[in-house]
C-alpha cells in the first residue's frame, strides 16, 4: 500500500492510466472538461482496442459532469453509469486500484490538496468489489444531445470544475493530450474573415471552448454558431 498526496497522487494516476493494458474503471461524481480529462487519462483508451472501460458518475445535478466529455468517453467505448449520491472516488488500473479524494477534474489534479491510497493487485480486491457494487446500482447514461449541451453551457460555463476550496498554487501540470479530430466544442464569432480562421487541434482555447482539428479551409460557420464536433 502506498499513500500519496498532491502532485505525487496526480502523477501516479496519470502514469497508471497511460500504462494500463486492459481495464480502466473510474468512479468519480464530478467529471471536468475534455482537455483536462484527456490529459489525465492519456491515449490508451483511444488507441488500445478491446479495453474494458467503465465510468461511474453522478449526473443528478447537471453541473456535476461535462456532457461533452461524457459523450467523448462514450464514443470511445466507456460504459458510463450514474449513481445518485455517489461520493467515492476510485480508479482501477487492471488489477490495481487508487482510492482517493480526487475527482476526475482538472482542478482536483492541479490545484486541490487531494490524497489517496494506491493498492497493488494483492490488496485491491475489496476496493474493486466496491466499485463493481456501485456500478451495478448505477443507471446507464446515453449520449447527450446538442440541445442538452447548449443548455448546460448556458447555466454552467465550466461543468464539473468546482471552484471552491482550491489553492492559488498549482501542484501539478496535466499532460497536454492531442485528441485529434474527436469530440471538440467549437464557438465562432466575428466576420467572414474570422470564420475562416484555422484552428489547430486543441491548442486554441478561448473562454472554455475548444477549437476543432486543423483543416485546409477552416470551419465555415455563421457568426455566433455553436456546434458539437464528434468523430469527424
């Protein structure tokens, strides 16, 4: 058993997500923006075929989880379920496990004083069994519509990313994962010249909206258009 906190905890989870070979299960009532989450989880879930992917959340409050992120994870094979009243945070990496205070959010991994206990394969059986019990009790979450996402953004600009109780110090830098042409949120404003602006993957971030993948002609949208791009 290994006890970790702050940047040591964040790095451990990021490293384990990047090296997992078969099973990645996550129990987190809050889920943050796609850029932070993709950086935390790495690329294994997107590139390694046949993985066992599960995510347990609590969407009883629309501000708890970023709908765009959940759609992205569903598209890549995660079975997502919701359990009202969920408070546990459990990360399962194959036969190992992290029981922690850290939600799957950028703020938890960078600016909150989180702690957790890492359990090796010979110690993790009970914690994994608890995850399975909670997951079985949860209800299946389907993809969210553009209307639902737009309404969530109108009420909560940064869903999942609770601002209370964080420090001004940054403990850890989440790796920058290029998620390519998948599940981007795009907002265009301005005249016709602006509408031809060529975004470069997720390197362009403005007011919480992420740019789409670079293309020859750039996005052609009307002023103030808001669209969801997924598996272009």
